């Protein structure tokens, strides 16, 4: 495993991180059950994955609870990243709201610490910007929690450059967590160069485009989970069909290296300047093991050019 420093922090994160959204299960994902989820975390530890990303909203607390259970005895050896700013009154997708007020965050931290069976969170990230709460209020609350030792570092997710700039007026931010994969490259326009210049680490979420870059879906797939609901990402319509066409061509390049498409997609992402880690969404020990094949080898310059050509083709 390779490790990279996360922004200006002293966190040395494994380049493949453990994305714990999937193990949270319903209402977003289906899982193979708690035993398989716990084993996948244990497998990740064995293989040198030290970075675990979760959020209260993943399974409405369940993902954090599972991580707490599985990581308790390894607490000092792992880096736990969780989030704040999404709250719910009912355990339903439609009931989730953005809320990054002082009162709400202080309550969220206590609940996360309890579920994660820990007395500190290494990286605490604002999940989505809350347009109704001044960034000053959010940042001052996080800085207070940092002073009290409840969180070690502050990160943000899904923030624009302007929102990061505003946050930096009040204190240090060590990371941005954007959606970033071969198929979702908007971040390269503005946030990536900004973060490189300001030494802010990039934690790529949905590095396999939530499964599309594994090659296991085709143009006829109808997703029954959150992916079929058009909330985030492109899993229906013309853009999806265009993605599938690209995926098929890129899979041929992966074959040349005797690698899976997923391994090539993660390797490509880790090759992009500014990237600290790719948090891959996994639920089984086998997936964790397979994804390890993404590190320790290089895509040739010629194939990198070939991949760029495929990705730049229009819909
Ligand atoms: N900050 C945010 O707003 C935000 C948003 C989304 C995600 N995230 C974070 O990013 C992490 C990853 O994102 P993600 O879950 O959307 O997507 P992802 O990592 O792009 O893809 C996950 C999907 O890939 C499949 N997969 C993984 N390894 C595989 C393997 N070796 N073979 C076959 N299939 C494999 C899983 O399939 P199965 O479903 O069949 O198991 C799963 O559906 C999340 O867990 C979460 O920590 C953050």
C-alpha cells in the first residue's frame, strides 16, 4: 500500500480508502449482511488500508456503528473520517436536509463519537454546504470542537471554490471531498487547481462512478436503489448510455494489463495530480482484496493518452 499526506495535516492516508456508505445499507444500498461488512473492514485493515470514510446519514447511523465495532481495537492505527451537516427527522431519503448550524453540529459530533466508539474523530467534514447557515458559524463551531480535542482536522465535501475560500478566512481546512472519477471530472475545472495551490488534500468519492466503472452494468441496467432516482450522478438517460460506451472501450485497455476495469480506473485516478486518496465503496472482503490490484503498477503514457481520447469523446 502507498500512503500520502493529506493536505497540511499529519494524516498519512492510504491511497485506497474504505468508503463505508455501502455497508450502511438501506435506504441507499443493499448489503450482504453485517458479518460480510465487518469482515470487509477487517480485510481492509490487514491489507494496509488505514483511511475509513463514513457519515451519520449512511444507514442513518448504522455505517458509523459498524465501523466503531470493527475498528475499536485498532483505533490508534486507523484514521476515521466522518461528516456533519445532513440531518433527518424520518429514516427516509426524502427527509434528509442540509443543516450546518452550531446547535446541530455540536449534537452531531456527540452522536458520531458514541456510534464510532471513540473520543476523537481524525477528520470531520461538512458533508454538503448549507446555504442557509453562514460559513462563519459552521467554521467557528468546528474550530471549537477542534480545540476541545473532539476532532483533529476539518475537511469539507461538495464545496465550491468560493465556499472553501470563505471557510479559510476562519481557519484551516485540510481536505476537500469531491465526486471524482474517470467519468465525473468537473472538479478538474476549478477545485482541483485551487486545492493543489493551497495544499488542500483531495479525497475522491465515487471513484468507480458508484459501480459503473466496474463494467458490471450495461445500457439496459435499471437501478433499483438510489441510483435509479436521479438524485446525484448519471445512472439514467443519454449521459449514462454515453458512459457505458466509454466504459466498454476503456475495459479493453485494462485487459492489456491483465487488470480489471475497476483496478485501471482507480490507478488512473491516483495518477491525477493533487489526489490524496480514492475512497472506494466496498461491502465484501473480496472487493477489498480485488481493489488492491489498483496499486503498484503504471499505465503507459500512450494508454493514458488513449484513455483521455475516449473520455473526451462526446455523447
Ligand atoms: N461526500 C459525499 O457526498 C459522498 C457521496 C458519495 C460517496 N461518498 C463516499 O465515497 C465512497 C465511495 O463512493 P460510492 O459508494 O458512491 O462509489 P464507488 O466507490 O465509485 O463504487 C462503489 C460500487 O462499486 C462496486 N465495487 C467496488 N469494488 C468492487 C469490486 N472489486 N468488484 C465489483 N464491484 C465493486 C460496489 O458494488 P456492489 O454494490 O455490487 O457492492 C459498489 O456498488 C462512499 O462509500 C462514501 O464513503 C461520499
